[in-house]
């Protein structure tokens, strides 16, 4: 598959999943990256962080590319151009081959007005994450 075919496949896959392909994005403090986003945010592939153990209690996947953004578990690859885009393609293909879908939802708003305002400003009142779809079993 040519690089242009990979880009086309990623754009089509994103459109079907309700995502947008980002080939000139930024993560953290201005680090160049490529990834997928919804509402201006990269979806997570791990979630439900336990502040006491400093570990994620839910989510997690069996594959991340070598240059996956490492400061938070989001679907973004550090770098630009063909090397980063090829890693992103491999990742999205892995999601596709393993039955992952985008899940979105609302997070309850804080009761404290100041905390609620911060939550809204930081767009932390919604979530977007990649989840494995459950296959129905027949008996």
C-alpha cells in the first residue's frame, strides 16, 4: 500500500468513526504530532486514572506505536510526515482489526462553581475514548 493510500484509508476510517484525521497537530506544549481527534481533543485509549496508585484502572490496548505520545494516553503519534503518519496508520489499522470504536459521553459536572468552570473551560465535562466493541455470542 502506498503512503497516499494509507492517508486515504485513515481519512475514510476517521469519517466512519466520527473522528477527524489530523496530520499537523500538536500535543502537550507544542510538540508536533499526527493523530485523530473529536471536538478538538485526541481520544484516550486508557482511562479511569487512580490517583492513589498512579495507574489506569480501565482501558488499555495491546498495541501502541513506538512514537505514541507518552505524556497522556491519547491517540497521537509524535512527529510529522511519512514516518509518523505510517505509525498512525498501523495504529488505526490495529484498532480496526481488533474491533475498537469511538465512545463518547458526558462527565458529571462539579458542584463547586469554580471547579465546574475549570471543568468546562478544559472541556473535561465530556470524554472520548477508544473501546473494544463487545461481540454478541450465540448459544
